[in-house]
C-alpha cells in the first residue's frame, strides 16, 4: 500500500460517510473547541489560514466568519465525502472559505505563505507524521504559527474508550490499541509530539493541557457510539443478535455520562503550539 492508503480507504468509505451523517451531533459536541480555535486565529491577526483535517468544515467556516472576507481560509481533508459536505455548507452560508480533498502529508501547497495552520482533532492519522509536519512547514511562512487541539491519553478520556471496553468481551475481533499508530490518541504522548514537530521543522513547541466540557443529546448517543470509531467499524461483522446485545451493554456502560436528555463528558486535550522555524539555505 502507498502513503496513507489505509486512511484514505477508511475516510473515503463508510468511515467518512458516518462522519458526514453525524455532522450536526459532532458540531454541537465540539462547538467550544471550534470557538477556541477561531478566537486564537483572530487574536493572532492571521490572514492566511490552513485548517488540517477539517472534516465537514465547521472550524474552517467559523474561522472564515471571524477573520472576514479579505482573508484566505482553506480547509483540507483526505475524505472526499466530508469535503463535499464542507463545500455545500460553505455555499449555503456564502462563506469565502475554500475546501480541498487532499492528503496534507503529501499535497504540494505551492509557494509557502500560510501564517497560521490549525487543526481540531485532524492531525493524528498520518502514516508518517514527521513527513506530514515537514510538508506543513513548507506550506507556512517563516514564523508562521501552528495551533492544534489533539486528544491526550486514553486513560484521561474515558468517554472515548468506554464503548470499546464494554464491547470487548463480545467482540474478540476488536483490534488492540497501539498508542503510536495513526488514530485518535496518536498524539497523547507529549514527548512524542515534541519530537515529531521538531523533526518536521517546527520550533517554540509548547503543549498545554486543556479540559473542555462537551455535550450531545442523549437520543444521539447510541447512533454516535455504534457508527464511529473502532466499534462502528466492526459492529457490522457480527450477527443481529450479537449487535443488539452489544448496543445494550454499551448503552448501560455510558449511564454515568447521562444527565436527563443530555450526555456530558470532558475532553482531555493538548493545545499544541509551535512556530515555523526559519528556513536554512
């Protein structure tokens, strides 16, 4: 397989379609993170912004609204279904934001010039993260800023791991977690993140732990849990009776997060900051 082929297959197949279908729920769940990134871009006075792993475009569109029509805001994602949805959303609101289906690890951005590169949970899936951040460095101007929000470790994010743990006895085909493999928690180790960014040509690297309260409607929880992530990818491989039993067990395991008609959890994240080191030669 070629570079990032596995991720391309996932996000351009059922995985990407599931995220498109879950877009309203995900937008509401991560609204505070979207607001935080948009505010940081505006405060920095950035006028050329790249949103990596933009998904269906919520953060890109929010940034475009904050920095105005005279600025450039590009959202990029490897998933064509999600980019199609992002383009449609941009048209619906008349946004100046642009969207592109491409792999940030290998895409030729042309002349460097982005003064800020951001991401909301979109940079943990690279097959070769050093190569990816070196490519992003080439897309940034000297001194350009990097602002990423990524998940901290699995142990600090029980909401994101409870489904797998509850379903594991009924799903022996669930793959074991590899902390360094492309995936949700690939940037959980701060030392690894610093090493990746430094090797990719970034300096002034800082990681700040942030805890963000997230919410979603209780009625949306089961569809969310059974369509997205590792559980969603393997649930369809078992018979209907086993599926029903898994849904029952998983729903019960999430009872501590349910408050009436609302589900609440804390997203334990890193706010990663860096600057594009000056080019040599």
